[in-house]
C-alpha cells in the first residue's frame, strides 16, 4: 500500500483479532446504500407530481403560485418587498430615534460636499451630485434590508461612469466654448450618465427576477478590496489637474493613469498658484480632521464635519477676496433650486451602454452586499441578497429619471453612519432632509465654492480605501492565493482600467479555484486502534493499516478538469499504470494547494515485494459533484480494478453524485453490494472479504 509512512500493519489474520474495540461500542452489520434505503426509505416525492405529465405539473405549480398571491400570500410578499413593514412596528422610538436623527444629519452634511465632488468626477455639473445624494437614499430607505447602510454617490462608480461619459460625449477639439455650447455639452453628459444609471438598474432588476443574488459570492473579498484600492489611486491622479488649476482633458481607456501623470508633469509650469494654495490649505485641514475622527471615534459624540467646514471657509474666502475674477479660480457657480423634471433616458443608446452598465451593476451590488453583510454580522441581523438587488436596481432605475448618475452604498458614509449612532434605515430620511434643504434654500451659498476644494474632498474621502493595503501582510500569512488575487486585480486596475481590472480579477480568482481542484491530495486512510475512526496516514503515524486493503479519500469534485488527475493518482496508489504514471505523480508540484502533494515516498518494501492491493475503498464524501466525464472515469476505474483482480468499494457518495454515477451505468460495472453508506461500513465488509475478522457476518462499531 502506497504512501503509508510510519503506519503499523497486521501481518496475519490472527493479529486482526487483537484490534481493540471502542469503549462501550455497539455492533451492527455494515450497511450498503441499497440496504439503507430499505431500512430508512429514500427521498420523499409528491405522488401527484410523479403521476402527472410535465405540462400538468406546470399547471399545478401555476395554480399554487396564484393562490399564494392572494390573501395571506400577498401580505407575505408585501412584507418581503417592503422591509419597513417588518422593522417599523418594532422600532424602539425612545432608544433609537435620537441616534438615527444625529447620524442622518451628520451623513447628510457630508453628502452635500461629497455629492458635488463626485459629480465632477462623473463629468457632470455639481448639482447632479446632490440629486444623486437624495433620490437613491430615499428609495433605499423603503426597499433596502441593510439597517446601517448609507447609499448615494460612490467614488469608484463615479470614476467608472465618468470614463464612460467622457468616451460617449468627448470634449470638443476647440479650446474655448461659449456658454450655450457648455450647457449643451453638460446636458449631453448628464443624459449619458443617467442612461448608465438606467442600464445598470435594469440589469440589477433582471438579476433580481432571475434570483441571482448568489452572484455576489463570485466577487471575492480580495477582488473587491483590490478594486476599490486601485480605483482610489485613479481618483487621486484624476484630481491632480483640478488641484493644480490645469485645464487638461480627461484621459480615458487603458493606461489612463500614466497618461494623466505624463500630461500633468508636462503642464506643471502652467499651474495656478492660487488654486495650488487653496488645495494645499484644504488638504492641510481635511486630512488631520479625518485622522482625528478615526482616532477619537469613541470619545467624540459625533464626527467633526471637516468637509462642510472647509466648504464654508473656502466659499467665504473666495467671495471676500474675489478669487474667481482676480486669479481665475474655477468655482461651482449657481446651483439650480428645486428638482429637475423627470425625463426618460434615450432608450436608443441603451444597447450601446450595456457594456459599461454591466461592470457598474456588478460593482454596485458587490460593494453594497459586502458592506451590508459586514454590518449585519456585527449587529446580529440578516440581509436578503436578492432584495438588495431589487433595492439598488429600483434606486438606480428611478433616480435616473431625475438625471442621477450610478449610485451604491458607500464605504465612508456607512462607517460615519455607524460611528454617529445610526440604528436603522430611518437615518436615511434625516439625511435626505439635509440634502433637500440645500436643494430648496441653501444652494446659493455654494456659488463661490472653488472646484479645487471639491477635488480635495474627493482625495480625502479615499483614505479608507488606501489603508486597505495595510491588510496585505496579514493576507500573505493567511492565504497566499488570496494575496495573489489581490495583487493581480490591483495591478490590472491601476495599469489598465477599472473595468478591465475587475474582469481580470474575477477571471483570475475563478482560475485559482479551478487550479486548486486540480492540485488535489488523495489521502490514504488508516484505522485509529480502539476507535471507529479512519484518518489520513500521512498526518498520524500510529494508525493501523491492513495488508491488501487500501482506503483512499478523494476530497474534490470529479469533473472534466480533474478526471486526468483522478486517473493518475488512483493508478499510482493501486499500481495500475506502471512506472510512467508513477513518475508523473512523483514529479507534480502543488503551487495552489494548501501544502505538499502526497508524495509516493515510503519506508516500506519496494513494489516488487510489497503486498498487492486486493480491496480498495474509495471515500467519496469529499466529491461534492460529478459530471459526465467524471462519471465515465469512475466506470473505467471499476473496469480496470476488475481486470486487475481488485475489489472496488465506494463509500459515502452523496445523492447527487450517486445519481450521476448510476445514470452513467455504474451498476453495470459494480453490484449494489459495493456501494456503502460510510467508510466504516465499507472497511468492515473489506475485512470480511480479506478473511481478517473470522466469522462470515462482519460487524461495524458504532
């Protein structure tokens, strides 16, 4: 038997009788799958579904669905789709209302400058950032399940949407534009950004209709964190022209970050001293305030609103000093009061923007679902991923009618909401009140706000994303595969673009999973004397092995990608493939595995004198699924074992795998008496076959 370092063996049938039984053990006959089904029955099936043809079953299901949509069923559906109906009756007004009010007002104050700043990142006028900080927040309050989630403008989405908008509506070649031409350009870009929000919302609603909330699991945590960290660097570099007062066109496409850096370095002598001074003073205030809020979050009753203080100070300074006229400092200008007229985006453009809307929809859902899950686990409640798809889909779809750009949950304001004492979605209503007051009455106070200050707010809001890189040393210690996924995604995002980086990160992450299934460890098992436990021989050196009996555990799915590995490993253990297969297995290395491949080195006798395997037990408990190619490989293994005089026993196959093997014709190669419910049952039967237990009726310790 191969790979059995340090394991003890029984050299004769008489020695087997000395095996100690577990204390207080009971004895029973080994159970095959067929015998187990006779004793305990199979899976229950509804008799009417068995008797009815396919169309009749569909009609029955339709009738049950219609009945569920009336009376109590409709009320349950309403409760599921409108979460406030569930949590509002249990709202603790005295304990939670003050915290929600303070947190909502605090977040609303931050939404005002951040919304205007992220609007510039999206290449639309600042007021549309205020719209995006109002409508999506209001809609998510009614539909979302994340009690501590803050939605609105998000830097990563604004960067992705801005790149798409610049590509769809490029800057005219002429340097100087009239006021009318500027308004027309802004209107076209607002329409393009709204179309992106409409497309991403429609895609998320389609995913909700198909119940595809599980797709969030394919965007792993390393991919999401590397994506946001790399996008933060894009945001930083894209804001350099605004910080320095350089009227440079926005770079889009691959290598945009390096193109922007080259353009900034070339135009650096033409930078504006006034805007450079404003930027330096703004960062000198914003960065320390951010640090104070983080370091003293437990001592401060509410976080210091550094952004709004900076906005007020800069507006007063610009107004009193006439910086816009004397030094040509770019200012926000007039913010229109009220709300825009609802307008349906140009549906003719939708097919062309789906390629841009899809990554935006995926990032929206991935970031929002992961943030909601983090705080739900922290505060002991659950979220519904499919309901989150509905909430963000409706939020983007409806808000696009009011000229909003793509939106999602945000890292900074969600953390701010929790630190300020928010408890439920009701905090979103107070946040909307603050933004509403700015839209209706306070807009003129931001007329003289320098755009350089908004660029500084963009950069300072990236702090949390930049500090995600501090987790890399710990990630290296925990899982080097996840570290590789993080680095590949980050490098792809930084060097290429956010969209391509996301695609490369997802593909590479899935490839690591596939590669790890192919670097499998097929473990030989031995019996712990005095127990009924079978454990890997390479991990425990005092296990008992029986000459002629090989018990193998194959802990990975059996599909077309692993069938070759399955054949080589089993042929090596059972000595079915000769020296060539043995050399192939010995030469394999495991980069994506958790450790070393089980090597065929052993201190036992050479193959020429070692006792050949007469019975093999294959533990299939780790085979979660099998496809047609994998099932055919098991059938071929059964044939090769039969030709070699080896008795093959399969143990602990789950119902899905056993069904696939049966449909492939397994029972034409083996008998039902070779399929057992557990390794212990199969091993007991194998010991009887090897005449190690004496009596013809063998027993299993339980």
